[in-house]
């Protein structure tokens, strides 16, 4: 078990009680510990560097108030800044989905294979139906894996939403447009489009999802990313963010044992709000993302 950051800093700061301010000298070793803690949580290096620079800027000159040690004061700055970077400053609205003025609101799901896109589509359908009282239609534009279409049909039926059937011989753009047409005719409030994912970043896949995006102009384009992904999260997020105007992120598999450093990496490259967290394989395992809780988790 790794020491949590507070314990690690406690070891470092034993020798420097009684200092009244955070200075370059008394924070250097502590910042090194913060950096290590973030790397151990699998935050990608560029995101760690940016974060450390920000903490340093905020911390230097900060008064050490009352009975706090410089270490405790620094932990306070680190926690505040990390929560801010996770999106705490964006306010609770950041986790809300936008709905089109003219229904249906279209939600496009993007991400690599296996991250939990189809499961999350089912979870979102359930959430929108039960919490927001929306009439939801789902469709799969994954024409490469017939099993993916069947899987979406299954999760959609489990949550009692409507499913628009597609076939592996159809073109993804046509599938999306046909589903949209159906949704309009049948007064659906929301259409969720699940898309194909590959095992790695792939130019053809990016062009295809960009074409689907261009054809239906979704109000929400959600990038689904696996919290267990670690350092790779940053490259994947960059590729999707470059190809698509993302509106938000869903971080899945937070029930696993990762510290979730991917959250910080993905925020670093996209700047987009993390709207939801996947916390179980089950279809009720979706929560509004909590930046403060996530900051504590990453710090361990
Ligand atoms: P896709 O290829 O991106 O559509 O991924 P799937 O939806 O098929 O999910 C891949 C695997 O991850 C499945 O076994 C899901 O049950 C699992 N999964 C998805 N979301 C979560 C989550 O939040 N927590 C856990 N533990 N498993 C998840």
C-alpha cells in the first residue's frame, strides 16, 4: 500500500515547524513528494508538470496560519488546486447534460473499444429516462462488430428505452441519419448514438466518427475513457479532442482499484468537464462526477 500524500509530507516536514510562510526552500522537497504521488497515481507527466507549476505559484508566499505546519498548508493548496483542475471551479452545472431546444437532443458517444461506451450508453438512457423523464432512443453505429449492436439492444431493453436497429452492412452516417429521422417522427427527446471503437487510435475511425458528428451535429459529444488506462489516457484524449468538438467526458471503471490519475490527464488535454463517473458494470452504476472526491482519491 502506498503512503498517502499527507503521510509522506508529514515525514518531510517534521524538521520545519515554526516557519511562517511557504517558500521556495521549504516547499521544494514537499513538491517533489507531490510530483511522485501524482506519477504513482498514473497522471501523465505533462499534466503533472503543469499542476506542480500551478501549485508552486499559488503556494509561494502563502502564510502558514495558526497551528498548521508548512506541510499541512501545502497539502491544503494541493487539494484546492487539484479539485479546481478536476473541475470544482466549474460549478455543479458542469456535470449537467445540455438538451436541444428542438428535440431530439443528440448525444454522440466516442472512445476506444472496451472502455465502456455501450454500457455507458445504457446507463445514460436509464438516467435520462428515470431522472429526467425523457423518451430515449439508442442506436449503434458500430458496423464492425455485430455483437456490439446486439449488446446495445440488450442494455437498451434492460433499461426500458427504445432501440433503433442497425445492420453491419449500413454506413455509420446513414445509420445516424435514419435513427434521427425515426426519433423525430416518434417524438423522442434524446437520441444516443453509440459508435465503433478500436483498440488503438486509428485515422479511419476518427474520420468516421467526425463524419457522423458532421451529419447529425450532436449537442453533446461525450468522450468515454477508462480510469484504469493510466498514462495512455493523455494520447487517446488528445486524438479524440483534436478530431471532435467534445462537450464532456465520462470516466468509467472508477470502482476499480486505480487512483484515477487519468482524470487529471484528460482534463489537462481537453479542458472539458468530466460529467459522469462509471462506478459499476451494472446499469445503475453512473454518478455525477465529483471533482473534490476525485482530487482526494488521486492524492491517496
Ligand atoms: P465498449 O467497447 O466501449 O462499448 O465497452 P463495453 O460497454 O462493452 O464495456 C467493456 C467492459 O467494461 C464490459 O465488461 C463492461 O461491463 C465493463 N464496464 C463498463 N463500464 C464499467 C464501470 O463503470 N465499471 C466496471 N467495473 N466495469 C465497467
